[in-house]
C-alpha cells in the first residue's frame, strides 16, 4: 500500500531500516543466544537521533510524535524485536513524563532521553499482572518526600535504564485511586535489581525484577499529582499501545519477507514451492494481514498526533497487530518446514518474539475487554441508556 510520508518521516523510516539491515540483522542471532544488551547498536540509534523522535523540540527532541515513533519501531523490529525495545521501552517509560511531568522533571529528564539515555515503566508486580491496579508497592510520606517499598516484576530495560517511572500506593485504603507515579533514578539508594529473566523471546532486551527497599523519593519527583497514578497509567497506554502494534507489524513483515524469499529458492517435486497454490494462498493471507495491521496501526498513531480520543482504537491496533504477528510467524515457520524450526533461519526467533506482543501492555484478552466496553458505552449513549 502507498502511504503519504513527510520528508522527515521518510528519513526516519529509512534511517531505522538502514540500522536494521546493516547493524541489527547481522548480529541478532548472537544477541538472541547470549541475552547481552546491545549497547553498540543503541549508541547508533542515539547518534542517528531516533531517541529524539518523540521528545518535544524545546527539550532537545524532534517533536515528531507517535506516528514517526511507530515508523522507527516497526523498522527496527523488522531487524530484531528485542533490540527495538531499547527505544520502544524507553518511550513507554517516558510518556508519563511527557504527559504529566512537571516542568522541572521534563527539563531534567527529557534532554537526556533525547541524547539516548533509557527509561523504564514499572507497574507490574508478582501479584498484579492483568490486574495491574492491585499493586502492593507503597509510598509512605516522610519529611519532604516519600519512602517506597515493594517489588516490581517483568520490567523492560531494568538495569540499563537511567530513569524509572514507578507506581506506588500513597493511600492504600483507596486502592487504585490511591496510586501515584514517581520518577526514580537508577542510583537512588535502596533501588535494586533482581534476577534477569530467561525468556522465550525478545532476549536482547533485559527483563528484571526491581526491589524497592526504603527508597526515598523527593516530593518534586511525583509525576502528575498524588493519587493521579491510575489516570497516568491509562493515558500512557493509549499513547504507547500503537508502538506495540508497530513492533508486531515489523516482526510480521520480516517473517513474510523471509517466507517469500525462501519459497522462490526452495525446490520440491521439481519446482520452487512458490509455484504451489497451497503456498501461494498462505503467502497471500499473510500479506493481507500485515497490510491490514499496518493500516490500522498508522491510522491510530496519526489520530494520537491529532489529539483525538482513541481508547477503543488504540486497543484494537495492539490486539489486531499482535495477533497478526503470531499468525504470520507461525505460517512462516510452516512454509520453511524443517528449516523454519532450526536457528539457522530467523523465523523461529520471529515466532518467539511475536508472542510477547500479545501479552505486554495488556494481554489481548484485556484489549478485547476494553474494545467491548467502549463499544457498549457508545451504544448506550446512542440509545440513551
């Protein structure tokens, strides 16, 4: 399909694809095996201004918004979804500051993010996954700040990020409505990192437990207002879920490209397997799904940049694109057959990477709950119920 890109957006897209082709693809299997963090590639991403995309100009960014960020994440994910999370995970950790941070916090953090420092979003806990609002981490007021205690789990960029958006209960009696967002810096006393998770996919991206042991945070590090955490969470996800969708689209496109190329080269029964209608139909279905997911993702990202209300559509983009990524990568493995199942070819990795897009930033079952809730809310308004 033909999309209208500005010169700046096209430059972002081409830059990210060049990094994916030249820097990421040659080493993605190495990082998948070793689970090392790709510092060298992240430096290239920073040096080419990819971290400036979503940062406003007054803080050293390009001020380009959600759509341009999705273009970069899609192309980087075409190379490796795990490596792309250095940027996508940083955007997730930064959006609460962009949306709700004080001017002091913005001036402190955003210029450093623009230069390539990483951020992290800390909400999930051992007993608060899909029910993320059942967190137990507390923030007790003390002197001119708060003392945080608790444990966060499955945190992207943990250990490599410099800035952490941490959610804690300032008023446990109010439950989710007593939750507050805080900026915590990496070297704060009592802020510790637990074990690094050994994951199925996105293995180049560190996922760790975070332990908060009497972590003192000054009052000025509140993001938004005390008790405003629930709104910070929900608003942030509206802006960032299309980024997960873009990641899924990038994975799916890479799997489709690999399957098409393989089908032209692999010969069975005296001819390339691309000549068999069964394979052609699989490729056609894969291509249709990828383009549909891309179109929905782009539409939602552009709507965000226009300031439109997109609760339902943001969930749709994340849910649909991640389901597409899983379906397309599974089909790619099937087309490659036995070769698809071994690590010599990249589609098994793409399939493993795709799975997480159906899980993080809200499982696809939760996304369907959100979509249905918004649909019914709209219907009730129309009929006056």
